[in-house]
C-alpha cells in the first residue's frame, strides 16, 4: 500500500515538472513574513545571475512569477535554483502554466514587424 502511495506522489511530481517550457517561472514557498520589497530585490539578484529578468510579479502567500528574457534562461534558472534556501525556506520553481501579459505583448510586437 505504501509503495502505491509513493508511486502516485512520484507520478504527480513528474507531471508537474513536465510543464511546457516557458520564459515565465512560477516560484512559491517564499517566506511571506519578509518585506515584499526586500523579497523582490533578492529574487531579482538571484535570478539575474543566470540571465536578464524582465519582470517579477509578487503574489500573495509566498508566490511570485519571474519573467526571464528567454525560455532557455528560464530553464537554466529552474534547474539551478529549485530547492535552494531563501530566508529560511526552500524555493519551489516550475514553469508557469500561462504566459504573462508582458510576454504576450512582446510576442505581438514581434509578429507585427
């Protein structure tokens, strides 16, 4: 019985990590007791180590969307930063299920050219 439960958990985590490649990363498990400005600044410093950060949208309850300059850069960030500690909590990172508005606008502009 316990092996079935473990297998179900592994299957679910595999499905989650197989989200479609995106330049927008969903980051959660952020310490929501930290000042939002300080948290956003530290996220910027951390992610900009791997590429250009276009935008960071802070959400409620320890969540954020980080928009990188490319899908490749976002992929590198996901691999390098998943699970690292920040303000006493380990970051959980995955590709965002939806495109951010700024990415959609940039794609529209490129299509018009």
